[in-house]
């Protein structure tokens, strides 16, 4: 997969504080702006899944809430997030 083939993760902005996208599994992933480069991530298929998504302009970090066992980590790409959900 080349960089041009990477999925694009839509990120909320100050004007559009919440956005959603369809992950590979069909789950709707909702991102809500917390602060610059910091977002809350929720899944429609797993009500218990909440995570903080950080984006530095290049890579992502995903930190699930305590007690939530699911995708998380640092150095993630848009593809990792799209494929992981």
C-alpha cells in the first residue's frame, strides 16, 4: 500500500467538533474534538469502548480508557486505525 492508498481519517475541527467515519469492519467510529490534536474516539458497535486519539500531524496514538481492552498504541497510521476497527 502506498501513501496515496492510505485511508484518510477525518478529524474534527473547531467548526465541526464531531465527525464519524465507517471503519473496515462496518463500525461507525466517532471522533469528538477535545483540544488541538486530541480527540475522544467511540465506536457504535461497542458502547464500552472509549479512547483518546492523539494526532501529531503524521502518526496517531490511541489510548483506550482504563479497563477497556482493544486497539491502542503509538506510532499508528490511518490504515492501522481503519483496519483495526
